[in-house]
C-alpha cells in the first residue's frame, strides 16, 4: 500500500524547499545585521578600541537577540537596525562618510543642510526599505520550528553577564547595533559625554563648560609665569641627560631631567587628553567631559593660554586664549611669536601651554640638515621605512631630538627675562619605536603600546626667583627625578609649583615637589577602558 500519493510528495518537497529558503534568508539576515560591525562601524585607529573585540560583542548581541526572540518578533524589531546598517555601509563605501558620526552631530547643521544632503538619496532609501521589508516579512512569517524553552534566555543572560565581567563597558556602548541605538537617543536627549563615548573623533567639544577643579591660589606672589610644553614623539633614551646620543645638545643648564616617565598612552589623541586632565589610563572616553588643568589656573586668578601647532580637537582645551598657528618644520617659528605675544600681555599671572611638533615622523622634516649633529642620508628614508634603514633612521631621529631640545632651550631663554616667579615643565605625549627589539616595530599609535613608545622624559626648569622662594620644593623635585614617574604626576607638580590648590580625586598621582614616589604599578592605556602596565611592556619586548 502506498503511504503517500504523488501530490503529497510534491507538497512535501515544496514545503521542504520553502523551509530551506526561509532558513537561508534568515541566515543571510543575521549576516546583514553584523556586517556594519565588520565594515563601516569597525575601528581603524590604533589608539581606539580593538575592532575584533567590537565585532565579537556585536555578533553576540545579534545572536543573543535571535536566541531569545521568536521569528515573528525578532525580524520586525531588527528591521530598523538592518536599514540603518545598510545606510551606514552605503555611506562609507560610496562617500567615505561615517553616517553615525554625522547623525550624532546633526544639531550643528542647519535644517537646509540636512535636507539638501538627504534629498538625493531619498529614492534609494525608499527602494532599500521596500526590499528589506519584503525580506523581513518572509523571515518573520515563515515556519519557525523552535519552541520556547525557558533555559535559553537564562543561558543567554548568564553568558552575557560573564562577557560583561571581562569586556570593558565602553565596548558594549560602541558595539553595533547598540551604538546606533545610542545615536538615536542623542537626537532626543543630547549628551556631549555620550557623543564622546560613541564617536571619539566627532567634531563636538565633550568638555562640560561648568566643570570645575575648585582651583584656589595659596600664595600672594604678584608676578607668576608658568609654561607647560606638551612635546611630541620624544623618547627619553635619546636625550643626552638620559644616556642618549652624545652629539644631541644638552638641555639648558639648571634644568632637572627625569628619564623614566611613562606616558598615559602611545598616541597623541589619547595621551594628551590624559596628560592635561585628572583621568587615569583606562577611562572610557578619549576626551573627558571634565575640564583641563588650565581651568584650575583660571579659577585661581591666572590668565590661561593654549598655543598649539596641532588641531583643537586633539585635546579640546578650555583656555581663555587659544591660538593654532601653522607649522612649517619649526616649532620656534610657529610657537615662538605666539609665546612672545602671550608674555607681553598685561596680566601679572599667566599659565601657558605650548603644544609642539618636536620629533614627529618624518624625522628629516624636523631639522635643518646643515646644522644637525649627525650626517643623515634622508633620501634613504623617503619611501616606506624598513629595518634595513634602522641605523639611518636612528641618526635622523637623534637629529630631530636635537632640534626638539633646541626649541625647549629657546623657550627657557625667553623666560629668563620674565619678572617674578617662572616655572617650566616639558614632557612629550609619547615616544617612537625604531626597530628596537625582535618584533621590529616602527612608529607609534599602534594597537598595542610598547616600552619604546611610552617611556618619555620630563624636564623641569625654574628661574632664580622661584628657586629662592621654594628651595625645599626644588630639592625634593631633584631627589624624585630619578624615580619611576608617570604622566599623572605632571599636572599635580605643575599646579603645586604655582601654589594652586585643587580637588584631586586620584590617589596614584604624585606632587613631586612635596611627596616621595611610592612603589606603584604604572599603567598605560591600550584603548579606552583597556590598560596594561610598564612591567608587562618590558616583558613583551624581550
């Protein structure tokens, strides 16, 4: 006896094909949902979050939602995410535009600008929406053989909690599609802090204008000039005072040089915001919503200046007077005249930050070959660097360091003639790799910092008036200069030199004028929310 007729067999075959087709469509839908995490929403900067980590969390978010929700709910709920993802990838591939970064800044554009930008793509968006809608409908209404099992959401919750305990919180905020959801949230509840977390490079100042350090002056000194030079790409072991190349010029006589300072990070965009703030490595933002240390100076009655050859968005400073002169291969010509103008202003008390370019690659652009201490074959360095050019590269870097010291000395010479108390502090944002160990690494701002690109110097100089007024503090500074220091020690020391008291939440930061450096772990930021430490970097270089 025949169990099935020919028509029954045809029906079963058609049903099986339909089921497989729906399963394939559903699988492709899941792939579509995670594609932005692997393309347009992937991180590219070495100082930023690891793209693999972001992609892994993104995949889990999508898979977890599918495990918990039945088909009739999951696919309609995920339709807006799919449409947003396709739009983001299209904008990235066709126009090289980060659509979410633009969306998060939409309040900075006029309605006409928004309308004129979106109108040419209205037809494409409508067609894409219809195609995705039909696809979504087929996935949602197709047969769903799964049955609700209470253990599934419980298991998903447990795995998510386990991942949350080991993955930094900022990764969950930045992973797709939660970053899209938070961007939508900012449209209704604007938050510069959230903007800073979601898109570190967005052109929106994340600093809270009401943030305070409660700065207050503890002295009645009538004339004070304090200059903080934020350097660029200067390694400690290339200074003469730190057993560096012998032909590199010496720092001005009377300066105190610390040779063992760890920077907060190995990239300008993350190190400088840490250096001028009260944040420690591992904070979740590239730029904190807190104010910079110049707010403490301003609150204490100082006139504040930020003069930089690098863009304002690097650190989003909050000084009263800000200048961004063009850099033409010379910090002296770019920053010197602006420093002179700031010093000539009538204010009796000034706090000035100079952000220089120093020894940043390409090194040969940072010095005059005719007066450089080493004869460097710069033509060999015009192409892509290689380990074969290591010796030439190190000579060029030494020449760039010599030029950097010349600039520091020129600032000190300018300050010698200033009346009253004068104090200068120099420290660079990071160092550089120069094919130093078996890993054969070059440059900085990579995914993982190294001992070579985070060990930097610090230079302290004070005029005779300041040293005579504070002999014990100067003696303590010289005694601590040989200790293992951190960037976090710089601002407390600089403010203490000016007699500015402030609220300091960090217990790891040390005022080198007054305290003794205790045994401590020196942390370095790999990415927002992710840290390593100096001892680990030393072991990794072996």
